[in-house]
C-alpha cells in the first residue's frame, strides 16, 4: 500500500439520493409529433416512507436498474399520449380548463396501466406563466423537477 496515496471511503450519509429520472424518447415524427417521456421514481414502503436510493456506483442508479429489469421498489410513469384533433389540426390533451394555451411543454403524467389517473399535469396559461397540479406518489420537489425538465431543449421535441 502506498502511504502517499489517499483513499476515499464514502460516508453513506453523504452520498446523493436519487429522487427520480425523466427520460425523453426520440420523436420518430420529427418536430411535428408529440413528446414521449417516462418518469422513474422510488416507491413507498410499508411505513408510507419513500424508499431511499443512494447508488454506490453508476450501475446502481435508477435508470440502470430499470434498463436491467430490476423494477422492484420503483414507480414507473409515462406521459399520457395526446390525441389528434382534426378541429385544431394539432395533438391535444384534456386539461379540464387548467391549461389554456397550446405548448410543446404541456404534458400529463399517468400510470401506464391507468391513463385516466393523472399523477401530474403541467401546462401554459399565459406567455410566461405555467400551472402544475400533482398528487401521490410525487412529492412537491419531484413534481417541480419533472416540470422543469420540459424547459430543457430536446432534439426533435421543439
């Protein structure tokens, strides 16, 4: 062992905790089609507390776990697929009056097996004003972070 070399032993209390992952899929329709996004968040345990994910390495991160099929303890969500409106000539979602302006940033997040249960909806209500509605299993930080991700420019999404 080289006494000159310093070894770092991580303190588990200081390792970052992953609260979620937002993945945007490449849009096969190019600029004209709707966005496709998936959200991965830690699940809730028997005591109604969020399961802590503190990956010790890159292979332990939430995204890699899902890619390897290790979904236990995770909640997988996706955006609700908008339908085409011949009246407006655009893809639309029903925001029940909460969103009043069209935008590529508008979205609704649902469980893949229950597209009618809205977990999160986000949309434009004025040129520089947006609204966000969320519910369980998201916490306010997760909901806000997911919404902020829609402002990052994405290839084939704008």
